[in-house]
C-alpha cells in the first residue's frame, strides 16, 4: 500500500560543532529549499522591480507574499480563477504566505481586534471594512496555494507595557491556531506553521512554544520580534525559542533581514528568515556589501568606476559601475531595479556562505571574519558579543 508523501520533509544535513547553527534541506511541493534561507518579500506577488525570470536566474528558491494584501487585490476570486498565486505570477518555485497578523501592528490605527478576528478599515478609496478571522485567513491562503502558510496570530508590539494585553494575545494566538488547523483544507500540499508569541516575556514565550509543539505541525515560526525592542532583548528571545523548539523541524524567524542579524541568528539555530530590507533599501539608492551599505547617492561615487562588489556575479555588478549607478540613483527608476537585483543576490550569497561554512565546520571562523569586516576597529556591539558568546563563539580574541 502506497502512502502519500508529506508536503514538507526537513532533513538536517550538518551542524556546527560549536554553536547551534545547522544546515538542512526542506522538500516542499514546488521544490527543494536549502537552509538557512532568506526569503525576499513580494507583498502582492511580485518583488518590486523584478520579473519572475530574474528571480529564477538569481536561483531564488522561495519567496514570501502577504495574505492581507493579496486578499484585497487581486482578491480571492481572481486567484481562484487563476489557479492560485503560482500560476497567476508564473512562479514555479516555492512560496510562503504570512497570515495578515502583522498588519495588526503596521495598520493598528485601522484595526480592531476581538476574539473572532481582526476588523480592518480597507486601505482603498471605498473605506470598506475587512474582517480577517483565522478561518478566512486560511481560506485565502488555501486559495493562494503557497507551500507554507502561517496561522493568524494576535500580534502585540514588543515595546507594549500592557502585560495583560500581551498575555491575552499569547493565549489567543494558540486558540486561533486550533481554529486555523480546523479550517485548513489542503493538508496534503500545504503546511501550516504556528507562530510563537509572548513578546519579551520568557514565561509566556516558553508557554506559547510548548503549547504549539503539542499540535501536529511541520515547522514553527518565531514571531513578535524585530519590532522596536532592544537588540539585547531580541537575541535572548530568539535563543530562548530555539532552545525549546524541536531540532527536527524548521524554525522561521519572522521579519529579520539585516546581514548581522542573519549571521547571529543562524548561530542561534534559526533556519528561515524574511524581510523587506534588501528591496526597500534598494529603492533608497543603497547597495549591500560585506562592510555594510553603500549609499550610491553620495558624491563620493561620482568617479568610482568599480562595480558595487567585485566578488558579486549578479548582472548589475557584472555590467555597471558605481559611478553609473550614482548618476541614475536620484533620477531614474531603473536604478531601483538594478540595485534590487544586487541586494537580493547579496542576501542569497550570504546565506550560501553561511551554509557552506556550517558544512565545512568553519562557521565560528566565518562569523569572526564577517564581524571583523563589518567592524574593522573591533568596536563590536555588546549584543553581538553576548549573543555569540552564548553559543561559544568568541569575537574579541581576533
């Protein structure tokens, strides 16, 4: 008798002997994903300024789209008629959709949160109301057809002083998870990830993680961070979460994309990341490099005939100089396109370097060299030193 293959198979391939870093492979309905992985954000089914063919050329394995925005435009009926987002955007690789929960924070002035769900005031001119319940979020995500879908969670800003509201949101997130699991109609080809909440409260975050581990799920997200809290609080909550969550399932840290954060959080045992940062910073004329960022709007690049990064093989670096990009950065939209190509390529190359060094068991040395390039005077932020020391990687001995 044949059995159906799970829509998510996750194998840990190598582990760092010093830290919690590991590399693995996720096998999803639309392809394989090597971890740790960074997922660029295509909010409405597209990375701003790039075509799907370009994403394939960059060898992007998975990207993220937003349920709330896709549910408004193009809407469920269009996506259903198109056969899902993969066909609608001509993308044959993996997709992850968030649930719309983050909009509780980003659109807080327009939202009302109850036990039933979230009521939003529409962003369009009609000023109509949208009610997003756990069931409706899953219905939209089932229609979108992403390989990985997220539960609807009750999100509270990490800087909130309202302890009662934080506790309410954590327990409500677990109740909403159960409603999401009950509503899910495509368990054979889509995977729901629960989201660990609890802001900066160790007890609540621990209780959230343990409650979600009692459910039959194939991976976990760490949510409610990177929202204005101190970096010291941030890394401690990530460390706490990865210590609790099971080793045999992927761990997804939501909304994190700065290079230094990726390197540190991989050492803390995270497998998946997403963030708008590389594409958004491109729109401001900034290119990502191993020493930080180059603001190509600055006059210092007017006569610089070097590529953004001599070691980068993206089409932008292989074709254009910093001087040319400086010339068009403030006057031509094409500069956003060219810098987005580079910034996405940078993130993907960084993650590949991380994976390769984990496999070679040289991740601590990679981290030391990375931090030295970023902070050549060795003025390392305290949170970086402390977070890496917590997983036995020492920086100050360089």
